[in-house]
């Protein structure tokens, strides 16, 4: 068990949970279960962030992903009445094809790291993930993308409204839900 | 707090991220429900996020470029999720389905 | 530049003035063009030419190295004369009642601009551009006014793609040559200076040959020809066969042979073989055609094959004969198509339904006979001297080839006389009542005069082109010397 | 930057001003404002004026680094071209009585994204630009809400787009892992440093490949082209036009800017970019041959153009040759937007008949409206690359340029051009066929903007020295 | 003004005036114009004769302009009078004048009168160019030109399709020969760098070429002669050419044009002297042609066809003479043949005119009472051709036979046989036409009339010439010196005519044989056709005779082995090869591409999941390329 002696036990456990939950996300037939598993995955990833000295990121991840995005997903699922095992099972052929493709991707990518060399520039690793440092970088070096991401949000907002708003002659959303 | 990389190699995180990414990829290929597809894509994005955070920590990047990128990915993911869900809802309104495999009327 | 902008301007004027005056515009333009030719570039100066290909105009075009450069020498001069001289006749071939006459005229004039440019261009890229420019109007002429009804799009698009693909081969070669020059220029002189290696020369040759073989057309590349000629309106057929074919031959003479001289020895036997196959093939097929236009199309294939064969012998006899025959073929084939158009207006052009027209139209029959025997290369008509020189050059190159090429004089007599007999002689069929318009006589008369004049005094024309042909010979031998 | 600002402000202005007004009222204002922005960028790109100091505070780099968003002269020119073409696309859009100008605004937001992509020097900026470009387009392609085709195209575009984004991000992460930076130039420095010692970190290689995949998806190169025919077909016509032109040009210029830093690695990336380029040209052209609807034909034609565009980067090129890309972008933009315009116009006019999508929408166009048919013909000739149009100038540069990189690719591209004639000229059958001659309903109404564009096409084709000696140098 | 220019120019002027404004001119003016141009040319030529008589090496030349000047080859449009060409010119213009006069009467009622005269003038112009040209190119011009005129005149009555066909056949067969001549000219250029007769002769004398090359050149020139002079295998056009008006047959297809081949060989005799193989070849070709044509002539019933085959046969005689190297003799026979064959044709024309355009001799008979002048002149012609002693044909034919005897004994036997056949078919025709009883039921005998003065006058002149023509070259055994013609041609014949190696006694025996042959033929035919009143009938044709009557099926043979396959090939190429090979070769790529394009449907099938899968596979391949290659 020399492999595990070098690994922190926390990393092992978290990775295990992450992968397990992720697998459940893609295999669960009930979309709601998928969402819940995904939230769990996000939680475990947040834990990873903590391990990686990215404390602020861990919090934001929980707030944005687990808190906001996933709730949105859940809400839509409920809205559309998809909280049952509605999805027809794909043929085995698809499963095989998908596994092979994903597996190949995995193999090819991981295979390439046998000779990976990575640049290292040692800084003070303990403080980089703190909000103080991040805020400084965001407001100096990343100011332009930060401001321009405003365009993204306004565009996304307008877009969501455009798609979601009721046209005069369109069918009622409520009526659909009743069916 | 000490860096986790004192007794762990970066490649472990790379492998973990790649596995997560591939699981997401598998989900994208395997699932037919548009919402679940979207979730799988979110999973892929998160794998990337994890990788970026790990790289930042491993390299000790004082500007935390990787982590900054993660923020932007989150921003975009949120926007994407909003728009994507709006599209799915719209499609559901018209077809009462969220199953992408039925959407094949556009073809050669 | 006047030969480029003039026709373009005239095209728009013709379009504006409408149906009635369109002939006047074309005629005036041609007269102006010919006048400019004779005044600015007098024949005596061409005969005593010392310079290889004098630059007369030079305009920067794309960047500092790529120019629109125009040159003038005997060869260019005589082809410009042909182009500008034939144009009014082509326009006149359309009856005044034809509603679209001004449109066709406009396109024909635009094409004239392109053709003039092709013959004058001293820069590879402008040569290519004018080459294509000449193709566009003729495409629209054949598309808009063709007779094949539903299939016309199919025929014309085939014609266009086929020739366009060939042209792209030329573009490839030009770019290839361009990439080898130090200055990145397309100028004729710069390209001539290049010393190609064997492989380079092969590549360049194939590109050029693709363009020229399709345009000429050489034997297996003639697929577009018959249908296009047959279904194009008369003006289109005349433009195609009278002038446009000459583009390919001119390209061979001016561009292909000097620029790819290094490997000519490799290609020469194959090219001559293909040309000769074309001569016999076209001749044999023409024997049994009943559509007069199709017959002339195949005869054109045969004749042009002979010209090409003469060029490929790389002898000055072949060059002189070929150039003379280019002019002569232009005159004869325009005359033939012109006559066929008149015959068609009288009573259709299917030989099975024709006959005895000579009885009602004796003068027309005589003039038509001029074109027939001119094409069949009877002595004292214009077809003879060129064909004599061409056959001689092929025979000197290889006697068996010469014998096969010589079969053309038999085959040509067979199908030309058959056409003449079935249409003009024999029992009167059909009841043509129409009169031939006064204006329609004019081209017939002028062209038939040239049938005789060129047949008796070919040397005066050869004197004009001799300096340029000698220069081309010199360049070829220079290029050949590189590898040996 | 000024163009970006103008575009954004215009978008916000019409978004709020147009809440209750009809869209058509804002079309001309938008057109003029974009024209203004584009012209400013154009003037700036000529070095006549320099507006950058006004934005210096925002754009300047941090701690001696180059700015993330930078508009050098070439990029300004590219921005100008893309803005002007967008202006023309918008001006050519049919006027609708739809209330609210949100679609127009979304287009402008998307244009902002395109401008950002062009100006980006940094992977975060590039990523953000791509997303700002894409997200409005996801919405726009579904903006015809009741139309199932439009819905389908939106969802297809969205899923595939986000999927490719994920791949691009993975690539970015790898690049970061290998070099510790997101700046294009820094990546290059690190890479050349590593290469100097004879190693080429596989991580970066992988990162570059995956990032390129993301960009290749945007310009719809094979095998990442699957979205474009379906999405173009399903999306409303004007959106399809916008996508086909703006996304492609922006995506390609971003790709070129990105890859330009690594031109010393050409031998490496050419080994997959050349085959991709060849396959894209061939597949695009061959598949376009058999399409029955005009829009799909145009979609495949735009795929083939992606292949042509890729030819620019396979040969060594520096900023000196960047203007060639500008020429091509201009030619492609002018020609294709006109094609889409006529497709849109005539499919609307013939909507009464059953088949309002096939080539028969153009039946008898020559006899209905002679002038328009001539403009259309000019546009077709330009896109097909026939001399005396700007399309030829662009293609000539392309062939000449790519010849230094790969002769085989040039030959394939030439063959592709020849094949493309077969479908570009297909409408001529309908336009000029005398079967459809109608004398009664002739009209000579003409869109002045289309006329202007066709004149530009011809003028620049005849006198390209105006481009080479003036605008683009 | 140079007399050559006048001699050449007058017919040309006549042609142009008659051709352009002939329709506006009265017929008499038009006809007289045609006659006078030739007549003046004749007189001019005759006046030149004296200079030749006084000066043995006299020659006169005319250089008009340079026709072509390429690659060190200078081809001048130049003409030359020498003893050979002036001899030919005399024949052409002399007989031409007579035939013009005859035509004026013969064609008076034809609507194409002026056209006919312009064609005739043009023919004379071309024929003069042929014989006067000082190089091969001018000869070729004339050569092709007379072919063209022949085409025009055979097809003169163009509304009859079969006439047009005959005209085309003549032109095309001539063209086949022309090709040979042309190729021979190319070889000459190749060998000697010139086409001038003088240059070529000089080149040969300098030994510029090999024997093999000389054989090749002479063979190719002979191919040209074969076509023009209707020798095997290119003789079939001449009988068909009788479709033209009869004066044309007399002028072109008997007296002048068809002898161009003999002229060519005599002109280039240096070449042929040096090529013994070709001479031998010519000998046998001439011999077999003479026999074959004579055999066919035996069974022909069309009066003009008989004469046509007779012409072919007589031309064969001339070639036999050429093959023996007896050039003077060939020229002699050419001359006498021109007299009596023109006479016979014109006589036949007169008969046809008299019996209202009936040409079948079976429908004639007993015409001697109605057409006395024609009868007598025709008799003279017949006697001349069959070799009645001391008429022109007797001397020339006898001379040929003597040369053949010397050359080849078997050949002599065959020639005698051929001469016998000549006698038989000529007398057969003569007796059936003029003796016996009139047999045509459609055209009453009363209406048969003698031809007008304009037609009979030339007949009489020619009859006189046929009678005394022999005096032009009386044999040595009679006068003990060489004949006029032999003396005349001596300066230009570079090689001495071989002296007769046979004794006078042998010659007398040969004359005896010739007379015997004549008498045999006369008696045989007289007994058959006059005494027994035999009339040839259709059903007689069985066995060999059937073959003879059907011309040995040569036309059919040519049709089967040349024409039909060519037409079939044309159909195959035009209908099958073009559409099944060339078209797919050129445009097949189109359908292939369309098929490939349709395959894309299986990929682009609208299913987004598949798209995603393909994309992933694409990514995997890209990374794979990257990693492993």
C-alpha cells in the first residue's frame, strides 16, 4: 500500500466521494437525484478547494454553484414536472460508444502526463487564496475582464427575458404544465 | 496551513480532474435529457475549476491567476445556466420534451 | 488601357442606348480600336521589331510587384486586330428584331475587354484575371440566351466549371512561378528569367497545360465544346470559337512554351499525339453530324488540334503556320457560324431538313462555299498556307504523325462538302421565304474577301508576327538549355 | 476600444429606448451608430488619430505586462471591418414591426464579444469574448420562439457551444499548468524557453490542442462543424447571416492572433491544421453541392470558407501579412451578407408557395427585378472568387500565401474553389431561366445599401491597390 | 507585259467577270468572253513557240510575289515557260478553246450558262497554273484547283443529289491523292530545302539524298498522280464524274486534268529515273488499270461510261509508258489521246444532244443516217483510239507497245490483250450506237437531229487532229530520224531516252501484231453487233461477265472497307464514345462528388448526440496525432 502512504487520507476520501457522486449524476435515472448528487459533488469539490488553500473559492463555489445554479436547475426540473424517471434508457450501443469515447479521452489525456513537466514559481502559497489577495488581483490585473463581464450578464439577462417572456399569441406556460 | 503538495504530486489532481471531466463527458454523450446534459457540462466545468485551483496552489502563483480564471468560469457558468435553462424551458413549452434525441428535424 | 476601358465603356453605352444603336456602338468601337492599332503601332515598326515584347503601359495594381502591364508586338497586334475586327460582325449576326440584342452586345463587349487584356497582358496575374474576365460574359451569354431550354444550365455550368478548373491550374502554375521569383513578381520577364529544376518545371507545366488544354481544347479535354457551341446563341458560338479558342493557343505560345521550356522534351510527344488524336477524332465525328453547329464544333476541334500540334513541334514553321491559322480559323469559323445563323433563320439548321438553298440564295451559297473551302484548306483560300505549314512542321517532327495529321485534309473535305451539299445543293426542301437583311450581307462580304486575300498573300501577315515568333523561339531554346 | 464602447452604448441605448417601440425604428440609428464606430476604428487603424490614450487607464497592462485587451493597428482594422459588416448586416435586415429592440441589442452585445475576441491578448479575455459572443447568439438563434426549427437550433447550438467551451477551458487550464500564465506572449516565452532546452511539455501541447479545438469549433472547421448547418438552417435568417459572418471572422482572427505567437511551432501545428483545412474545404464544398435549401448551401459554403481561412495560419505569417486576412474578411463579409440578404428577401416573398426554402425562391428574379438580380450576381461571383471582384483578390492572396506553407493544400483549395462554382452558380438557373419569365410584376426597387455593397465589391476588385496601399497596410 | 501573266490572267479575268456580273451579261457576251480569253491565251502561247524553236534552251519565267517565307524555306508564286509546259499549255488552251466553242452551243439553253463558262475559265486558269508553275507549290495550287473545278463542274446540276455525290467522291478521292503529293512535297522540302523544280533537280544531281528517300518521294508523288489520273486504286471517281456536262467530261476528265499525273511524272522524271522500284510499280499499276478498266468498259451501256473507262484504260497505257521510262512516248500518247478522246466525248455529247439526253446505247442505234458529221468524226475518233494504221492513236500506242516489249515480255502480252479489249469495247459502242436500228420508244427517231454548227465545228477540227496527230512524233523507222516531239522535249529531259535496242525487223513484227489486234477486234465486233444485230441486254450478266458489268464490285468493296467503317466509327465515337467516355471523363467527377456529398447525410443526420460523439472522436484523434506521431 505504498501508493496510499504518500497520499493524504483527506484527498483520498474526498476524491472518492467526488467521483462517486459524479458517477451518480450521470447514471441516475431521476433528474432530481442527479441534481442532488451534483450538489454533493460541488460540496466535495469545495472541500478540495480548502485543501488547495483556496478558501474564498470554496465559499464562492458553494454559494454560486450549489446555492444558486443548482437551485435554479432544481426549480426548473420541478417546474417542468421532470422529477420522475422519465428518461428512456439509451441503447447499450450508445452506452458503449459513449464509454469508449469518454474513456479514450481519459486515456489519451492521462497518458500524456507520463512526461508532464510543470513550471513552478514558489510564492507564499498560504495567502494567495484569501479574499484580500484575490480582491487586489481582481481590481488591478483583472479589471478589464471584470468590467466587461458586465456585458455578459446584461446580455444573459436580456436573453433570458427574451426567451422567457410571454408573447401575445403564445401559449400559456401554465396550461402546458397542467398536462 | 501547509500546502497539500508536500506529500502529494500534482499529477494526482490532474488525474482526478480528468476523471471528473471524462465522467461529465460521458454524461454528455450518454444522457438525453437536456437539463442533465447541462448538468454534465457544469460538471466538466467544475473539473476544470478544480484543476485550475490545484495548479495555482501547486505553482504558488502569487497573482492566483488560476483562481481568477475560476471566478470568471463561474460567472460564465451562471450566465450560461440561465440562458440554457431559458432555452430548455422554451423548447419544453413547444414540444413538451426535454429529450434532445427527438430534436432531429434539422438535417441534411 | 484603351483596349480594356474602351469596350467596358462601350458596353455600358450600348446597354443604355438600347437595341437599335447597339451595332453602331460596337462597330464604332472596333473601328476606333483598329485605328488605334494602326496609328499607334504601325505595321512597319512591328516588322522591324527589335525589342522582345515592348511594354506600352504599366499600372500598379495589387502591390509594388504586381502590376497591370501591357505589351505590344506583332503577335499581340494581330490578335488584337482579330478580336476588334470580328466583334462588329458578331454583333451583326443578331437580327435587329432580337429583343435582347443590346444585352448580348453588352456582354460581348465586356468579353472583348477581357480578350484584349489576355492578348496584351505582360503580367501573369493580369493575364489570369483577363482570362477569367473573358469567361464570365460568355458564360452569361450562353446561359441567358442559349437554345437548349431546360438543360442549358447544365451545359453552361459544365462549360464554366470545366474551363474554370483549368484556369485554376494556370493560377497554380503562376503562383508557383511567383513563389520562385526573388522579387515576388508576376512580370513576364521575371518569370522568363527563372531557371526551373526538372520537378518544378513539370509541376508548372501541368498547371498551364490544364488551363490551355481545356480552352484549346485538346483531345480528352473537349467535353464541354460540342454542347456549348451547339446550344449557345450564334453570337456566343462565334465568340467562343472565333476568338476564345485563340486564348488557349495564344497561352500555349506565349506563356506555356517559353516558361516551361525546360521539360518540353518530355511533354512534346504526348502533346503532339493528343493533338493529332484530336484532329482525327474531331474529323471523324464531324462526318456524321446533322446539326450544322455541332458539325462545325467538331471541325473546330480538329482544326485547333492541328494548330496545337504545329505549336508543339517547336519549329518556326509550326509557329508561323499556327499563328496564321489562328487568324484564319477565326475568320472562317465566324463566317461559318454566321452563315449557319442565316441558314437557321431561313429554315433551321438540321442537315436532314435542309437542301437546295442555293437555288433561292445563289449569292449566299457562293459566299458560304468560300467559307467551306477555306475551312477545307483549298489552295488560294486562307486555309491553305497555314495548314500547309502546320502539316509540314508536324511531318518534319515525325513523319508518321505527319501522315495522320494529314488525314485532316481528307476528312475535312468529307464533312465540309457534305454540309455544303446537304444544305445548299440537292432538292429543295422547306420553303424559306425570308430575305437576308442588307446589313447581314456586310460581314459575309468582308469575311469572304479575307478568305481570298489571306489565301494569296499570307506572307504579309507572317512578316508582322515573325519578330515575336523568333523571340519566342529564342526564349524556348534558352529555357531548354538550362537542364541540358 | 472606441468601437467596442460605441457598440455597447448603442446596445444599451436602444435596449432601453426601445422597450415599447417598434424595432424598425431603431434599425437606421443602429446602422448609423455602428457606421460611426466602425469608421472611427478605421480612421484610428490608419494611424490618423489615436484615441487609445483616453482608455489608457483601463487598458494598460499591470506590472509591466501587456494589456489583456489591446487594439493595435491591425486589430483596429479588423474591428472596423467586423463592425462595418455588422452595420451592413443590420441595415440589410428586413424591417419588422415587432415590439422591443431586444434582438437588435443582443446582436450588438454579441458584436461586443466579437470585438473583445479580436482584441484579446489573454486567455481569460478570449474566453470571456467567446462567451459574450456566444450567449446572445444562443438566445438569438431561438428568438423565433414558436418555430420548432428555431428552438431546435437554439438548443443544439447551446449544448454544443457549451460543450466546446468546456473543452477550451480544459485546454486553458493545461496551458496554465504548463506555463503559469494566461498571456499569449508569456506562454510563448515559456514555451520557447522550454523548447530551447529540447523539451516541449506535453501538458502545454495538449492545452494548445484543446484550446484550438474550442476556436476551431467557433469557425466550424471539420470535425467541429456539425452545429453550423443545422443551426444556420433553424435560426432566423438575419441571425444566421450574423453568425456565419461575425462569428467566423471573429473566431478566426482570435485564432490567428493566438497562434501567431507560436508561429515558430508551425511544423507542429501544421501537421493537424493542414489536414483539417483540407477536409474542411472538401467537405464543405462537396456537401454544399447536394443541399436542397439555400440556407444549408450557404451554411456549407461558410464551412468551406473556414477551411480557406485556416490556410492563412499554416504558412508563416507576421503582422505584415495580417492585412491579407483583413481583405479576406472584408470579401467574405460583403459577399455572404448579400447572399443571406437576398435569400431572406426572396424566401419571404415566395412564402406562399410550398417550397420557400429551395433554390426556386429565386425563380424568375431576373425578370422580376433586373437590378437586384445583377447585384445578387455580383455577390455570387465575389464569393465564388471570380476575378474583378474583391472575392478574387482575397482568394488570390490566400492561394499565394498558403503556397509557401503547403502546395498540396493549395491544390486542394483550388479544386475546392472549382467545386464551389457548381453550387454558387446554382441560383443562376432560377434567376435567369426563361421558363420563369414574367412580365407583369416587374419592379425596379432596389436596396441602396445592397447596391453600395456590390459597387464596393467590384471597385475593390478592380482597384485593390486601394486596399493594399491605403487601408490595410 | 509578260506573256505568262497574260496567259494566266486572261482565264482568271474571264472567270471573275463571268462569275461576278455574268448574270447581267447577255449569253452571247458571256460565252464569247469565255472563248476569247482562252483563244487569246492559245494565240499568245503559239506565238511563243517560235522563240523555243529558235533557241533550244529558251525559257521564260515570271515571279509574282513571295508566297511564304518561313524557316529558310522560300516559296515564290512564280511561273515558268519551258518546252514541257508550253506543250501542255498548247494542248490545254487549244483543246480548251474548241471545247469552249462547243459548250456555247451545248449549254446554250442551260440556266447556268454564265456560271458554266466562269467555271470553265477558272478550270483553265488552274490547269495553266498547274503546268506553268515553276515549283511544286504552284503545281499543287493548280492541282487542287482543278480538283475543285472538277467538283464544281461535276456537281453542276446540283439539284440531282447523286450528281452531288459523284462530285464529292471525285473531290475526296482527289484529296487522297493530294495528301500523297503534299507529303511528297514535305519530303522534298526536308531533303532539298526547296520546292523549285530546278532546285530539286540540282539537289538530286548533287546527291543530297539517298535512294530510299528518292523511292519514298517518288512513291508519294505517284500517289498524287494516281488520284488525279484515276489509277488503281483511286480510279472509281472518274466514271462517276461523267455526271457533269459532257464538255466538262471532254475537257477535264479526258483531255487535260486527268493527264496532270502524267505531267507531274514527266516533270519530275529525274526522280523517277533514280527510283527504279517506283518505275516498276508505276508500270504494273498502269498495266493493271488499263486491263481492269477495259474489262469493265466492255460491259458498260452508258455511252459516257464506256468512254470514261476507256479514259482510265488509256491513262493506264500512259503510265505503262512512264513505267518503262518512255517519257516522250507518254507525252505523245497524252497528246493524241487528248485529241481523240476529246473528239469522242464531244461526239458522244453530240449524240446525247441529238437523242435528247439519252445516254444508254441500248436505246440508240442507226444514228449514222441522222447525224452524219457526228458519225464520221466519231468513226475517226474510234479508229484513232483503236489503232487504225497511221492515225494518231496507232503511232502513240505502237510506240508504247514497243517500249513495253523491250521492257517486259509478259507485260507486252498483257498490253496487247488490253489493246484488243480497247478495240472491242470501242467498236461495240460505236456499232451499237450508230448502226443497226433505232430502239428508243420514248423519243421518236424523227426528232433525232444533227447538232448545230457550233458543236460540229470543234468535232471536225478534232477529227482532223486525230487523223494527223501522229505526225507529231513519227517513229524512227518511217522517217529515220526522231520525231518532232522527241526533239522538242530533248532539252528538258535530263536523261537520254533509251535508244531502241531492237531491230527494225522486230518493230515491223510488232506493228503487224498491232494491226492484227485491230483487225481482230473490228471483225469480232462487226460480226457480233452489225451482222447479228446483237444488242447488249441486262440478263447477260453472269459469271465473269457479271463481275465486269458490276465493275468488279470495286465501289461496293470500297464502301464496305472504307466508307461504312468510317461512318460506323463516326457514329460510335459521336454517339457512344462522346457520351460514355469523354463525358464521364470530363463531368463524371460531378456525379461522384454528388454521391460523396450525399454520404454526408449519414453523418449530418440531425442527432445532436451523434454530433457530440463525432466531436469527441475528433478531439481524441487530434490529441492522438499530437501524442503518438
